[in-house]
């Protein structure tokens, strides 16, 4: 039986694991944490269970056909959102044919992470938890067929010399009983070069302000907490400073399927759109492509390049926003949102091509 080792039990690693185990590979997944669930796992204290909520465009049926499994039980439709752009409020209702969804992440049974874990176990994948692969020497000891899918953690980037940007955050979670407001609320303002957002799914909610490249100021964190409470009546008991991790936007050449003798998947492979940071879709699709790379390198590389075709354009767009902050974001954001009622659904769908993985074969 052919053997493969996958480092990282996140979205891309689990997708690669399911795909290969179903093709009769012997698959071992090595994970640094003591179980599945990503950052929500690190936050758990006693009886409290946290969830993260990712919002992203996804065509669930097409994705199911491509991946060979259905992730819709871990999603909810996202039909509207409220956006505050430099003080002006926009209530955006997505046309029915714009496929935006919310995804539950974490350790609850409804989460995408647990859904994939269940499928991987069912396919016969074996897991080794509590085993971080950290240093160059650790990476050098990995066997021949290895897929690296370590997400936002810094170690692999540093050990392998892959450019990255550090990201800083301030986060809160809580239950959202009786909440009837928009499922997603986004804030763009001068306080962060990125954005701040609140999102909710299945009775739980979370809020995050984050910024790439430089730490958030105290003023920025205070501003976001105040705005959420003042504008939307949303208050959380506890806020944490969060090391969000590193993102694959250190250079215009970040996306890569192969590096040294390794196959890369997910965030580490550059599968995140540089402007809005949609990463769920790219992680899933790239897990499938990483699996293909073991048997057909050329075809995998062809698919990888195609699904990242617009990455560099998006990267330079992001650089422009940084170089001109805050006025660039202000005017681009306002213009885009002011024109929003005139968008036709096909125009939005056209923009989705910037999301890694969207242009899959
Ligand atoms: C706060 C936040 C909000 C986000 N919001 C959205 C959103 O709204 N929409 C969207 O589309 N995307 C969003 N994303 C991005 C999305 O979560 C990621 O793109 C996606 O999870 C990437 O999948 P992955 O497989 O690359 O990594 P992950 O799912 O993060 O999995 C990586 C796994 O590898 C393990 N690991 C890491 N290093 C090692 C090591 N050295 N040794 C062993 N194991 C290791 C980790 O513990 C983890 O289990 C968000 C990300 C964050 C952090």
C-alpha cells in the first residue's frame, strides 16, 4: 500500500486525507494540537465551547461534485450583511443566485472541521495529535510523500523560507440567543488596514478586528468594541488579543504547489485571496489538488495555476490599499458599496474569480 503523511488536520489537510484514503493510500495525519478544531480549540476553557464563523462565496453543489463529498451540513446561507464603511451604513441583500454561505468552524458536531474529520475516520485515515513539526530538522525528517497543510502557523514558513505577513487580532465569542440582526456585520475604517467583523451561526457568534503587518492600537480595539455595542447592541463579556498567525502574502510569488520536496496545500500554498482573505474555498479545493499531485504532478500544477490565475492582480490591489491607507480603502470601499444596488448578480460572480479555487477545472 502506498503511504502518505499529511502535516496539519485543518481544511486542506483533511480534504487531501479523505481523497487519498478513498484511493487506497495509507494516510497518516500529524497535528500539533490535541485534536481537531483549529483556533477555537485553543480558546476552550472548562465548559465553554467556542466557534469561529467563516463567511465565503461557495457553490456547494459544484464543490460537492469536485471534492466527492458534501459540506453543506456545516453551512448556512448568508443572504444579507450590514457594512459600515468609514461611518456610512449599507444594508446589503445578496440576490438569491449569489452563493454566499456561512461556515461553522471549531469542535462542535456541526462544524466543517468535525464533518471532515468524520469522513476521514470513515475512510481509514489515522491521526497523530500533539505532534508539532517545527524546525527545519523536523521537516527534513518527514518521509518522501508528504503534504504540508499547516495553515496560519509560522513554523513551516520560517523553516522552509516561504514569505509571510504576521497578522494581529482582537477577538470575542459568545452565545447569541434571541439575536435577530444581520448574520454578518463588517466595519471598514481608518483604525485597521484590513477590517473588523461580527458573524453568527447556529446560536453562537464572534467578533474580530484584525490587521496585517502591524499590531492594532488600543484605540482601534476600543473603537470596534464601542461601535458594535453602540450601532448594533452587541456586547461580549470577554475579549482576547489574538495572534491570528501568518498569511501567505509576503511576496507576489507566494502561491506554490511544490516547495523543496514537499507538496503544499491550503493557506501555506497561498490559497487565500489577498484582499478579503477568503480562504475556506481555496483550502478545500487545494487539498484535492495536493492529493492529485502525488499521482499526476503536471495535471495538478495545471489545475493549481488555473485556480490562482487572478491571485497576483488581487495581491497588487491589496498593496495599493496598504500604500494609500486610509483614503484608498475609503474611496474604493464607498464607491463599490454606493454602486451595490446596481450590481447584477453576474458581476458579483465575475468578481468571485479572484477567490482561489473558484476557477477550478
Ligand atoms: C480569524 C480568522 C477568520 C477567518 N475568516 C474567514 C472567512 O470569513 N472566510 C474565509 O473564507 N476564510 C476565513 N479565514 C481563513 C480560513 O479559516 C483559512 O483559510 C482556512 O482555515 C485555511 O485552511 P488550512 O487547511 O490552510 O489551515 P487550517 O484549517 O488552519 O489548518 C491547519 C492545521 O495545521 C495544524 N498545524 C499548524 N502547524 C503545524 C505544525 N507545525 N505541525 C503540525 N500541525 C500543524 C493546525 O493546528 C491546524 O489544525 C479566517 C481565518 C482566521 C484566522
